[in-house]
C-alpha cells in the first residue's frame, strides 16, 4: 500500500506591501550580483585583474581624469611582474582597455554595496522588515564587505612574485560571490507568498531530500574546480571531447608528488576533475528528477528538479562547446567563457530554488 502523508493545513500567507517591496529590492540586488559575476569573468578572461595595483575603497571609485593620471596609473602597472614578463611594451591604449574592465568590476562592487546598505537602513528604520529578517540581511551585507577584502587579497597575490593571481584566492573570491547569490535567492524565496497545502501528498523520502543537498554541495565543489581551471588556464591543456587527447585517463594525470598536490597544482588533473564532477552532477540531477517524477505527486518539486537537470545539461553543453572552440580562438573565447560563467550562476540559483522547495516539503519519518 502506498504510504501517504497528509500535509498539515496551512493558512495562506498574505503577501504584505512591506514584504513585496523588500522582495523586489532583493531581486534587483540579486540581478546586480549576477552582473558582477559576468563582469568578473570578463576581467579574468581579458587578464585585466592586475591593472589597478592599489586598493582605495573611496578614492578608487574615481578613474583617471587626465593624461597625467593615466600615465601615473600606467607607471604603477609597469612595476609588477605581469607587465615586465608578459605585457612589456604594451601601449597606453592597451593599458586603458584592461584598466576599464578592472575599474568597472570594482565600481560595480561599490555600487552593489550602496544598493544594499542604504535601502536596508531605510527599511529597518521604517520598520518594514519581518522579525529576524534584519539580522539575516546584515549577515549578507557583512559577507559582501568581506568579499571586497577577498578581492583585494586575491589581487595582492599577483603584484609581487607572480604574473597572475593565485587560483586558490580566485576560487575563494568566486565561491563567496556565489554564496552571496545563494543567500539573496533564499531570502527572496522566503518572502514569496505561500500557497496552502490541501492535497494529500506522498511523503518525500530522506534519500530524495538529501540528494538535493548533495547536488547543491557538489555544485559549490564544481565552482571551486572551475575557478582552478580558469586561474591556471587548465582549460587550454586538452581541447578534445569526450576523451582527453584520445585517452580516458590522460598522461600526466598524477605526475606530481606527493599525490595530493595533483588536484591542487596539476593542470591536467584540474581539467579532468572539472569534467568528472560535471558528469557526476548531470547524472545525479537526472536521476533525482526521474525519481521525483515517478514517486512524488507535488508538481512543484517535479518541475524544479527537471529545471535543474535541464540547466545542468545546458551548462555542460556550453562547457564542451567552449573547450572545443579553444584551438580556433587561440584561447578561451570570451563570449563562450562569459556564457559559461553566467550559466554557472543560473544553475546555482535554480539549485537553491529547488532545495528551498525540498526543505519546505513534508518528509518521510
């Protein structure tokens, strides 16, 4: 006999005007964070991240306004290894190109901080926040401030002994950006009107509930692995698919000693791991969607699980397309690279949406 669970009767939540305004504000901030992820990807793909060699939280918002200002900024850039070893001889116009990308990235970060902090202050003073919501929003604001420090911490790694930034610090920077996006998405969902549950629902098994969490955690691991690939140009090593230079396990996969350095420092292993986790995520998401479709009569969970599987499939397809386009482009095509990074943010948002629904659903004892 099918095990049924009568969902508790819930009073329909009525969306207040306060909640509606706060929710729209958070959606706007979430869109800005998404744009920040894209601009950050462009900064990385154009090798612009080290063009501004100092961190001025307030005065840094003002770009060079005269030729003298531009020459001063350029002279500072000429002192770092990226210029002396990679870009020596570049023109002032070429420097301006990479400078504007980095300046835009930092300016957008400042703008997001203001777009979050000022409305939060107004909502708080006006008493338009739900009990407990203000502290959660303060936590997000603190995380955003920390992200600014992490960004400079990342840039510092490329100013003295390296020609690029540390891929460890790049991974920390990107993962924190995605964590902020997850927090904002969760809060937006929590402010949405709830529909009353009146139907008899089959219980959600612990395995099904836990699978949504596993997929979400694996997604963050994949973000870290993707940052490793981007930060070391590991995507340029093998540009064939599905095999890597005709092999499942390419030569050099475990060349470093001790062995545990390979996932962290070996660019062949980095690309291999990024591919492997992508396959695993896609398989798990498809299995999860099929499992819910077969056993769960809550159409909302079925739809969100199918959406998650489809965006993961699209993201994997874009990843393969980007990989195969490298030989013709001579490097990562910036357009495809940005679509792939933006796609990762969309996947994380949809995974959060699905996990939120799972967390609010009746579960089997």
